[in-house]
C-alpha cells in the first residue's frame, strides 16, 4: 500500500482531522496517545474520576506507563468528561470494548451509550470510526441506525463512517507497538481514502486492505 507521501494532489483528500477518542480503557488510551502524536486529539470518557486522574498524569489502572501518558500530554492530548469539549471535533473514534455479560452475549450497553453520545454532538461532514469495539454487522445494523435516529442525520449523506477491527496480534503485542499497521474500511470510497491517510500516518502501513477497504459499513456492501 502506498504511503501518504505517495498520494498526488488530486488523490489526497486534504481532510483536517480533529480527533476525539471515546472510551479510555487500555485500547482507547493507547489510541488517544497515538493519535496525539500527529493530530489535535481529545480523549473522552464519561467517568469524571478517570479523566481527572489522567489529566494529572496518573493512571491508577496501570494500563500504560507514566512516561507514555505524559508524552501524550506534552503532545497536547486533553482528557474530558464534558460533551461541550468535543463538539468541535470531526473524527470521532469509538473504542468502547464489549464487556462479557454472560456465556454467549456481550454487554453492548457501553457501545450504545457511545453511539447515543455521538448522535447528540455530530454535525455535517463528520466521520465516526468504530475501532476495536464490535463486528461490522453490529456497526452496520445497530450502531449507525442509532446515530441516525438520535442526530436526525443520514449516513453517507450528512455524516460518514469508518471501521477498523484493531491491530493484529493484540495480546501477543501487549499493546506496546502499533507500527504493524491496521485494517480499515470506509462507508464511501472517499472516506476509505481518508481512513487510509489518517491511519497510515498514525499506525504505519496498511494490512490486508484490498478485501475490506472498499466495503461500505453503512449498508451498501
């Protein structure tokens, strides 16, 4: 896959991402720090105590080192539980995990809450990315319709969607490196290109892009 620098002027989207990472578990926190190395980034979590301690450079859950957290803050990474702080973002990355609720069914309530939140604040031209927080069918059949219902906007008309299942070998890598790249897709070919640009910049090379990057997670598969 070509790097961003290989895009011609005609191919490059010139999209200026203002990132909001929603959900500050171990995946979300690493994503927020990684995005902050390249883009203006705000990390949102409804847990005020969680965002307060992270803003002070502490992580009581010991999911990342203090050095890495402080590096993100030096890059300008901000933490908040106030929805007013994220209204001006235009690239919302939902990283809410599906917690096990029973033997066969995961607890998707955190994901539904994140979708409702995005539906309340999203505006025309924004992109919602579902990263490491559910399968494509859940995104297509549940998440996007929920955002449409809450916002009154239509996907691929008023806002757009992206998807990434996460880096390969999550557990084996121990969340210490994102340089192996990530698989992405977009709800239109133009959004797929923006996903390419942003994720290549942050996470390195693309992996297995050909089968998935042209898929449309909003229903036109």
